[in-house]
């Protein structure tokens, strides 16, 4: 079963991952933000580099801030980015 | 009202427009955030140490979520204070020192509500609105790091921060 999620990356997370966004199909046991981050990290390369320190990573699911226990599923838009610095 | 744009804004024009839709208010507070020529803070007391001269700053944002977060913050200010009208303009893209970054206007019958709501909006947008600053200077480029003092400023309004570390 395909569980396509849209991933988007910003600021230095975008630079380290090497792309602004992509559509991914994580395995069925990936149902939370925390599990998604662990799975992504395990993909190695830019992902491992970008997610080395999770305390510097913020997550939004469908454009709302989400903690590691938040659920993710098919068709969700999941954004990964550093702490914000606007204003 | 929320505007997220690359174009510059004219504080006088925006103030006049807001006054036209907020007749009868007694006080209007206007905050303008501007790109500094020097970034970073001196920790040693020597004003030159640890500071970087800035050639330009590029603001990246998350289209869609930015507008949604700013609208939420504005709605919260309206819930807390008797605000007759408000405006938040935040620019993105490449900005040079001296350029406008952000404008926050709050209008109320009395000054206290206008001042407090304005400070609340600025404190909260700094920790919630998805913008990231990339500074460029003679030493190269660097992403600005979030400041603990900004989190503390937002915390004093007694609202649980919604931004959370992915490591929790």
C-alpha cells in the first residue's frame, strides 16, 4: 500500500538534504513524526547529516507545529526546518 | 490583516489605510523592524568582538504556513485585547541594511491595549512565524540562530509555545 507523504525542507535543513521537497513512501510502521524522523535519518547521506541533532529540528504537519508523537499518514504535508528567526 | 510580501512598505501609507478602517480609536502603536548593519552580539563588552558586518540578509519562508501562523497570532491578540484594527506585514527575499523587514500596527481605544498587543504580536511572530534569516557579509554566509531571549520574551505572555523540538 502506498502511503505517499509530501516532505518539504527549509533553511539549512533544505541545504543539507539537498532538495526543497519530495514525495516519499515510508514503510507502514512509520505512523508518527518521531518514527518518520528516525526512518529518514536511516536513509543516510544528506538526511543523516540534516537530522544529526534532532533538538535543532522543528516539524509541522499540514502547516501546524507538531511534536514527535503527532501522527502522520498518507497525503500529509510534513515540513522539517530549524527554529524560526523572523521578525 | 496579514501581508507577506517581497515589496517594501510605506509606514505612512499603511497607517493612513488602517486609520480609515478604525475610526474613533484613541491610540495607534506602530512597530517597524529594520535590517541592522551589524549582526551578532558582543559578549565580552568590546563592541567590535563577535559582531559581523552585514552586506545583505535573505529571508526564506514557508508559503501558506506563514500566513496561517500570523493570522493565528493576530486572532489571539484580538481575543486578549480590545483591538479595533491591526496589521502585520512581513517581507521575505533579499534585504539590505536599513531596509524594512516587518511592520506591526495595533489600534485601540486606549494606549495600554495598543502597546501590549503590539509587543505580544512582535514577540510571538519571532518565535512562531516560519521565517529564516540567511546573513551574507565579507566573511561569507550564515543562517541566523534562534535566540533564547526571544523564547523568553514570548514565554512571558503566558501562552504555551507551540513550537517544540523534534527530540522531545
